[in-house]
C-alpha cells in the first residue's frame, strides 16, 4: 500500500489525538487538573473524528447510503448520549458509565464483525484473528456491562438472577466461544456461521461471567469490562490497520486493568477473588 | 507484513503507557478516571467512519448505522458524564474551604 499525502496527514493527526488522550489521562490523576484532562481528551476525540471525515471526503469513492446512515447514526447517538448523561442523577452515574461501556463494546464488535463479513473475498488470517478477537471481547463486554448496569441500578430480576453451577457454565461458554473462534480462523469460507456462533457464545459468556458477582463489586467489574472494550477496540484497529484505534484502545486496555487492580486494592481484596464472584452477595448492592 | 509488525509494536508501547499513566491516582478519582477511559475507547467511531468508506452491502449498512449510534453514544455521553462528575468534585473542594 503506497501512502498518499492524505494518509500521512491523517496518520499524524491520529498520533496527535493519541497524545492528547495520554495527556488527558495523565491530568486526570489529580483532582485539580482532572477537568482540564477530560477536556483535552475530548478535544483529541473531536480532532480524530474530524480527520476521519476529512479523509473520507477527500479520498472519495464512498457510497452515499453508507455515509448518510453513518451521519444519521452519529446524530442519533450524540443526542442519546447527551440526554442520558445530562438527565442521570449523580448517584446513578456508575450505571450509566456501564451502559456507555456496553454500547462501546457493541460498536467495537460490530466494526470487527463487519470486517469479517462485509468483503466479498475471504479475509486473510491476520484480519480473521484480530477481528475475531474484537468480536469476541466486544460481545463479552456488551452483555457483561449490561448486567453490571442492571445490578447497580437494582433492577429486580437482574438482582435476583442466580446461576447454579456457575463455574461449569463459565468453562462451557469459554470453550465454545474459543472453539468457534478457532473454527473461524481455520475455515474462513464458512465465516458467516462461525462468526455468528462466536458472537452468540461470547454474549452468553458475558452473562454467566457477571451474573454471579455481587453488586458491591460491580465498580471493579465495570473497570475490568472497560479494559476489555479498550482491547476490543485495539483489535478492531489492528484488523482495519488504524493507528488511532490501536493506540487509544491499548491505552484504555492497560489503564483499565491497572485501575481495576487499584480499585480492588482499595477494597482490600485481590482482583482475582472479585472476579471469581460468589462473595458479597448481590443484596449488598447500593 | 511490516505494517502489522509496526501495529503490534504500537499496541505494546501503548499498553506500557496505559499502565504508567495511571500510577498514583487517589481513590476518590477512580470512578471519574474509569469514566474518562471509557469515553476514550469511543475512538471506535473513527473505525466506523473508515469502514463506512468501503461499505456497499445492506448488511454493512446495518452494521455501520448501529455502530455509529452506539459508538457516538459512548463517546459523547462519556465525556459529558465525566465532566459532570468532575464538576461535582470541584464544588466539593470549595465547600471544604479550598485548602491545599
């Protein structure tokens, strides 16, 4: 692939956005500068998205239906995001973060799934592995974060859900999910079947992973799932070869894991025991 | 192949930065930081825009629309809600007389 000038400009703009994300996170380490950090990070996001659109229009060759749907989708998402973020009560914020994480994971999974299914020719192994991982991790976060949000919100049936023999289910769905993923990589001609199965099993795994964990531990779980979404985004980035997605996704992935460790330390419990669940009980939810 | 090698290198280096940048964050900032990191992975909309450039089948139209809605909700809502959390922080500090 030869790089055109617009490719090079876009590359550096994405690098600039990534630098702004790192600065934003850095400033959020201290209460004094935290708001500035959030602003810098948001500005980086605006720059990156604007660059993606500029590149889209300069390069051309796009389809108006796709671009129309893209813009309509962004408008709907922006309105939904602002309204929900403005309306939520202060005490309900952790749930909303979890919902945002849900949709982010879903978006990452969709981008990866699109990469596997949309092209007419069979994708190469690198795309299959990275996009497959993106689909898998993104789908796990989708259902996992949804359950986490439900538990924090105290929605009756979510709180009451129990999972007898949870470790059996966990192992079962992990094995099925990984098996479908391997089949996807080995038999790319049947990619529709195997990618759908990978998605379904990953969605199931997200459920059985979070259901046994007590409501009081949810913030840690959300942080772990947040890291997962970051990783899913990075995997989608590897699949479509985009520096902004790779760097920002990896950044969130690593920062999310570190933050989860810190959060569980603050609760005086090792991260692994939080994730194993079955302690604290869901009735301990706030 | 070299492109993939570069990408994986970037991935690993970004992981290290991610670990380093969250070093000594006070417990009170855990939730805003989580929320802030959460909005950053909304970068996936850049991916949606890139994918949209090549889309030409009904299936990918559906994917693009849904991914655009979900991704934008993540990023826009994420930043607004983080800002609201941090705003609360600031007024908290003022109530304490702004010492420190």
